[in-house]
């Protein structure tokens, strides 16, 4: 039988600010004895979720929608209106994926290289 996985401290709420969950924390399943031992925790989480629902608490997804464009991409979009239109037509998830890929590079030259490699697929509409 696999050992029950414990949650990190920020998931258990030790010393952390309690916030409404975006989704319920995962409950590892390792059989009935382990579940019985976690009954108090499961019950507390369930009651907390019910109280949050009754209070009308909503999860804040605003951070997810705030996209930060690297300077190199902004200049590439300003130079090429066709690229700007193609990039603007992407879904928010695709944009976020590209921005994470571009922004994860530490050096400006790497960011420029990544942007240049992605331009043909954006312009051709493959993405």
C-alpha cells in the first residue's frame, strides 16, 4: 500500500493566509484506514467549502488574465503589423503560453531568438 502523501504547509494553512480554493485540494487515496484517519480534515475542508459558498466567496482569476509582454516582443509587434494582427488573433491561452516561453529566457538575445523562431508559425496560422 502506498503511503499517504502529505500536503505542503501552504496547502495545510500553517502560517498561511486562508484564501478560497480555486478547486478542492486533492485527497490522496490509500485505502479505508487512511481515509478514516483523515476524516476530521476532510470534514473540516468540506464545512469550510460550504461556508465559503454560502458567503458568496469567489476565486480571483484576475492574475491569470494579466499578461506581461517582454520588451523584445513589443518591439517585434510594433515593427510588423501583420505579426501584431496574427498574435492578437490567438486565444488567451495560446498568448499566455507564448509569453511564458518568451519570458522564461534570462538573456535578451535568447528572447529575441525564441520570438524569431515563432514568427513563421504565427503568420501562417498554424498556432
